[in-house]
C-alpha cells in the first residue's frame, strides 16, 4: 500500500499505524499538494479526506478501517475504491478517548463517481453490513397472461418497509 499525505498531518500517521498493525505493508509519500494527487488518481472531490492510499487496483480515501480494506480486497468489486469522506471522529486515526465516535459510512465509488455504502461504522464499531447488491435479490410475480416474471428488488424500498 502506498499512502500519499501531507508531511505535517498527524492523523494520517495514526491511520498508517492502524493499517500496519492490521498487517499491511505501507510506503508513505509526503506531498505538498495532496489535492493534485487526488485529482490525478481520480478521487471524486466530494469524497475527499486528508490522505489517499493505493493498494493494488484500488484507492482508499481517508480513514477507512483496515477490516474494510480487507473486505475490499477479498470481494474484488468492480469499483475504483472506497472512501471515508471528511475526518469522522472515532474513525481509525481520529480516535477520541472516552468517545464512541461519529457514525459514518465507508463508500464504494466507481470511476464515474457513483457511490454505494460498502460498510457502516460508529467509531471503530460495526453498525450494520449494507444490504447485498440489488442484482442478488429479485421479486417473482405473475405478469401478463399469468406468466411468472422476475425483476430486481429495490433493497432501499425493502429496507424502508421493514424498518
């Protein structure tokens, strides 16, 4: 993993310690203009944080937990990377003693900037795994002339009905 960061950013160094403790080998690159690096790598501006990592074919933007990076590498989704926009309190490298930390989403993003929730956290605690992609669920019903038809089930609608 190669991490691009400002030479003066303390929370970036703490995040690097977090991923190293989880077993990742990390090379750091201190840069004076981190935003230029993000732009060159293809990180959408709205997803920006204080550091950007490259691991294999993926980008990791911001304070993503190491276990979520492991999940990214294991699942191999068709995406550009994951991002934790901003700098949520309690995320790896942003821990505050005595605080549960903020709730935040780890977003999966594509090369065209589309995002979806890949993981949810409060500080370092798992909140819930996101639902499976829509393509894995379908609804079967009787269509015209009573012929069984199948179509993707919108998991967002299903979740709102079940809550």
